[in-house]
C-alpha cells in the first residue's frame, strides 16, 4: 500500500505534481479526445505510424498514459504508478524524436530541425520528484494513506 499511496506530507510537491499534471493532461487530451486543437486518437495513430513507425496499440497506450496520468497527477491519486508511466513515455519520446536534435529547444525555428529533449528532461525530473516523494500533503493519496 505504501508503494501506491504512501507520501511525504510536503506541500511543495503539490506545485510540481499539479503543473506536471496540467501539462500531461493537456497533451494527452489533444491526443485522446482532440481537445485543445489536437488531432484526436485517429489522427495521432496515423501520425505516429507514418512518421515514427509506432504501432497503433502503443500509440493508444502512450496517449492514455499522458491523459489519465496527467489527470492522476492533478487530483493526486495513484501518482507513483502514473509517474512511472509518464517517465517511460518521455524516454521513448526522447529516443524516437528528440535525441537527434540535441538538448535544446529550437527557439529560432530553424527549418528541418526539431526540438531537442530539454523539455522532456525537465518533465522526467518533475515526475521523478513525485515518484520519490509521493503526491504530497494535499492529495487523495495522502487522504487514503495518512501515515
């Protein structure tokens, strides 16, 4: 039970967890539901298959992890398993897309050069903080397992 719900009473984890959750929920909702100008599940499956060679089941899994892992972070429920999933999604994104572009974001929008992996790395760091510390003092996990 501690592996799932155990958490430190830290309130600082709240900001890390919620910001991480908002970012992932928004991106996941673009992929799953087509919200916020996203392509929806059919569009993301087609793009991942054509551009990256990722099979449809793995694309759906990644989109669901982003969407519902982000939601889990926002509400503070089962954040440790969600953090593991989000870290894995980001590691795959780095390996499949961002690694060849180096560390930095392409701020100058140089044609033919994508973004590097610095944002992915920051998100991994945030997810690892939540993985180690748990959901924090203000969370459903803390309410379910208060000691």
